[in-house]
C-alpha cells in the first residue's frame, strides 16, 4: 500500500494552497465532532463565511467538520452533465436524479439512517422555513447532509426517495442553495458546545424565549446627543433585567405579532 489512494469519487483533493478550502482538509477532526456534508456544484464556496470568526476557529480546532461534495464529479458523460430540461417543458434546467442519487449515497456512507441523529436536508424555497428551534435540533445531531440546488431546482423523485427534509431560508428566491446552507450551518454550529466560548450567551438572545432580544448599548455614554438608557447604568441587576424583559416584549409585540401570538398559545397548552 505504498501507492497514494486515487482521488476518491466526489471528494475534494487536498490543496497545498492556503486558500479557504485548505481549512476543510487540514484540521484534525475531533472524535465524534459534528460533521456537515454539503452537496454542491460550487465546493469552492465553502467554508465561505463559515471559515471566519468563531465558526472558523471552531472548524480549525476540529470542533466541527465540513465536507463539501462536488456534484460535478457525479456528472454524466464527457461533459459531466448534471441537469436536463424540465419534463413537461418550460424554461431552465432541473438537476438529474441519477446524478444526485449517487452523490447522496456517497454522502450517506458512515452516517446513521435515523434523521434525528443525522438530518438530511434539501434547500428549497418551498421548504419549511428555518427557525432557531430547528438549529437547536440539528446541533444535537451527529452531523447533517445538505443538498444545494441550482437552476430550477432538483428532480422531485430525489426528495421523495431519500425522504429529504426541504428547508427554506425565507420567502425569496436565491440562485442556489449554498448561501442557505451556510446560514443554516452557521446558526447550527454556533450552538455546539465550545464553539462560542465565552463570547456570547445563547440563552438570552433573540428567539431563545420566543422573544426578540432587547436593544443593546455600549460606550460611549453619550453619542450624537443620544444617551444610554439610565437604567442600564444604574448597576441595579433587578431593574436592568426588568427593563430588558419589558423591551423584549414590546419589540416582539410590535414587530412580530406572529411570535407574540405563538407565545400566548404555548402558555395556554
Ligand atoms: N424554481 C424554484 C427555485 C429554484 S432556485 C422555485 O421556484 O421554487 C435554485 C436553488 O436555490 C433551489 O433549488 C434551492 O436549493 C436554492 N434556493 C433558492 N431560494 C431558496 C430559499 N429561499 N431557501 C433555500 N434554498 C433556496
């Protein structure tokens, strides 16, 4: 076994450059670390913004791992074709099931079939809107697989056959699933113990209690004629907590009546 292994199907080659991609190959992955497998036509888009700041540091330390899988390597024929015209006609191209299937099979190697232990997502504007609760659920898993669409989207049979969970970033249309995948991974990975360190609390932030967060202030005390609310400078923890709570409730009522109603409903259960 002196021969180096041939470039394996669907895996990125290890690059000697100091490009962001080397972040994904370099760090030793800690045993049992959360692993994200991302199926994409644009593996070079990863880790992208996930390579910066706290998620990037955690990635480099092996607190989580990222494995982009290049869909092009599963393409068919000499041109590695991944898409074709929509059945029934119309504009655009649809990603082929006989390309996505083998890619998903490869991503599944070594992962548990139980969706609670390993969620399998397909990014889609038709999906269930992503929430903080979903991020909390995903962060408890051993890892997850995310399939990024492009063009008009992907053949429905792939979603049905693999029972993919369709998840949307919101009511707008992106050109591809990569930004949505990075947003979902960012929200998920920061909840993995150790990733944020002491920098932030995930207990008091927006959505943690079904509320938006209260406004934040910092130095200087006065800026452009605007003062920090007096109560925050009082040093009185009880009054500060009460003010923050009242502000969180006011903002949630004003800006997100949907969240506010859900809290009412939940408290009646
Ligand atoms: N024709 C589709 C849109 C395709 S956009 C439709 O009308 O529903 C191409 C790809 O971008 C999608 O397959 C999906 O992976 C991704 N995408 C676009 N908008 C998205 C959103 N709001 N949330 C998550 N993924 C999205």
